[in-house]
C-alpha cells in the first residue's frame, strides 16, 4: 500500500491509502490456465468443443473471483475538515465510489486501537457516532501500517 497525507488548506487535511496490488492475481492465471487446459483436452479427446463440468467450474470460479476483486477497495481516504467533520471516501477497482460525511457534532469519540482479525493484529481508527450502535471505521479494507 502507499500512504499519502495532503494538506489541502490550513483547515483541511486528507489521509489516503492506495492499493498497489494488481486486479489480476496469480489465482486468476491459474484458473484461466486450468480452463484452457480442460478446453484443449476436451477438443483433443472428442474432436469437438463441447461443454464439460470442469470447464464450467473453472469458468465460474474465474468470473466469480474477478467479480469479487472488482468490488474490493482500490483507494480509501479520510478527509478531515476543521470545525465541520470528516468525510470517508472509498473507491473500488470497478470504479464504484462510496462517500460518507460525518458531522463534527455527531461524533462522540474517536478511537485509535488495535484488534485481532484472522490471527493477526491490526491497528484501526474508528468513530463513535451519537445514536449509533456500531463504530464507523475510517479505513475498512486497506489498513495503514503502524508507523502511519
């Protein structure tokens, strides 16, 4: 990940984390190779292109994995506006953007903490909002390193 901090004005600062990973992973190459191998072996063994269970399986797995990757975060940012609040931005590989503005008067607390997720310790920042049961995470998917 790459991390940047931009001073937009004296009253605005943006913290941005961008994924440096490619949208196509080694798993995609493996699934595509298996799909090609099953297609070629089907043509060689039967002399025609027919649909087999393994071709459908590898094709569905490849398309499903790419669909999930298109939904994952490419970039997340936290825009802090003095005396107004914070804006959380999230862009996915597929181009979808999600923006949430939290008014300063609705924030009852800011937490910077560590937690255990999938057998590893992560550091996170969260906002407690009045009349909300759950915390709102500043960075949902792309987690900054500890020294950020």
